[in-house]
């Protein structure tokens, strides 16, 4: 596994990833000087598609933990949405997250705050060998995905959907408002939106292992953090999740806002999701997740 904790990296830096991160952050700031309402709307829509649907509903709750099932064509389509977050292909993401659950806040955790807050937030992704496109090393941790030729292809070429969307935004902007609108659409819909989405996801790695409440006595430092949940569509109810990792629902109380689960519920209502696993509601009597 490429990211097995800070000490395993030996202080090395993944320059390709680091340079790309720097470029995205610089252009995210530049987006503030090219504001348009159309670009803002595109950024919000793409944020929901990438972070809520792609990462939360698909990469995390569907592919990593198999908290519910959907038809294979829909699973593949949702995975494409996940690539729009620029968090790597599905095999990389799923493999890394499964290792996190296996070693959470212990030796071998890819991104634990016990090795530093910055490390947990983004330092880990900029260190060591960048293997976002690799499948061989990650097969051990995501064998189910590695047997699917589509996921192998998507993991290798995960940058294609985002690049395609970028060109579509540029063309839409140029046709509807000239060069200024074209630049605005790309800066907001790609660079600013991706950068904010990355930090929102990284906050689940860092903030929800540092600040918040602990309903369940798990073997790690996972915590429920309401403001991270707002930014990520419910992923911030992290202590609930670590106590019941297979559960497709992370918000276990009515006040724990969990839009990603509402999306799964909606898929069930239209006949596209089945065997949805839902955790126990009573924290004093935890039990394995049942099926909704």
C-alpha cells in the first residue's frame, strides 16, 4: 500500500501531486476575480455531483463498504461522478479507505492526526509514491473492484471525465458570454470547486478525528462533527460511521443531517437501490447493521 503512515514515507514528496495541488489552489484564488452567477451555479451543481453523489454515496458508502446495492450500470455511472472530485480512481480511493478502517489511528493508518494535523489533512496525499493510477499494489485491498475491467480502466484514466467537463464548461462559457465567461466557468466549475471539495473530504480525515463528540467507544479517535457533516453531505458523523462502517446511514438521530443517505433512500424509492444496510438507532445497544 503506498500510504501506510507518515514514517513509511521516509520524508519523500510526490512532486507530481504536490505541483498539481499548488496549481489548483492558485487558480482557485484566481476564480474570485472572475465571478459570474452562471459559474457559481455550475460549481454548486458539480460539487453535489462529485462530493455528495460521487464520493459520499458511491466511493464511500457503495464501493468501499457495500452498504447498499444498485445495478452495475448505475454503480459505474456513480463512480464516474466520483472521479470529478480529483481524489483518484475508485481502486485507489477504496483501497486507501479500507486500510484506514483496518488501522484507524494506529500504525499503518494512511492519514491519522496522531502523526500530525497537516499530515492527516493533506500531507499524506503529497508524500510518497503517487499511485492514483496503479491497480497492482491496491488489488489486495480492493479485490472486488480490481476484477472489474471498467474500474481498472477508470482508475488508470480517472482524469478523463474531469478534463472533459472542463472543456465542456469552457465551450459553454465561450458560446454564452465570450472569453470572460469561459474563463469564469472553468475557474469556478473546476479549480475552485475541486479545491473546496478536496478540503471538505480531507476534513473527514483530520477534523473528525480531532474535534467533536463521541457517541460510541470505538478503538480509534473518530468523532461526530456537525460542520464537517454540512460540508460533506453527512460524512462528518464519523464516530457513528466507525462504529457501524457498513451502514449506509451515518446520521443516526433526526437532527444529524445526512443528505448522502437521503440520496440513497431516493434511489430505493425509484427502484434503483436495494439491500440498504442501516445501523441501530440506540447507541446504548449497538448491534450489526440491518437491512432497510
